[in-house]
C-alpha cells in the first residue's frame, strides 16, 4: 500500500513555509547538513520530515523536504522543494 499523499504534502508544505521565513544565510548554513523531525500528521500517523539544502549552482540553494511514514514510503518519500537566489528571492 502506498503513502497517502495528503497529510505528508501538508507537512512538507508547512516545513517549506518555515524555511521561506528565514534568509539566504540560514539556507547556506544548511548546505551539507540535514534537519530531521518526527511529526504526527493530521491523520494521526507519525512521519519523518527531513529538510536538506543542496547547491543548485550560480549561488542558488535548493531546500528539499522529504516526508515518509517509515513504511514502504521510506524508499520513495514525498518530496517538495524550493530554490532561493542569493538575493533572497525564490525561483518560481
């Protein structure tokens, strides 16, 4: 049985919204690191929410958030990402 996408998508979007409120320097500080949180979703299930930053080239930083429920979805988690330019704006 696959991962129900609704609750994990909300968790990923909420975590990205948190990241959108901080500056470019904090995104750069995450390069080569990751933030792992255990969160209970609206559906009552426990999820791993992993945030990590990647160098996207030309000074851009890609923040990816992967969410899984520890079951088979851990092999193919739901992933959302945002890209920030060095000037603090987001790539749409």
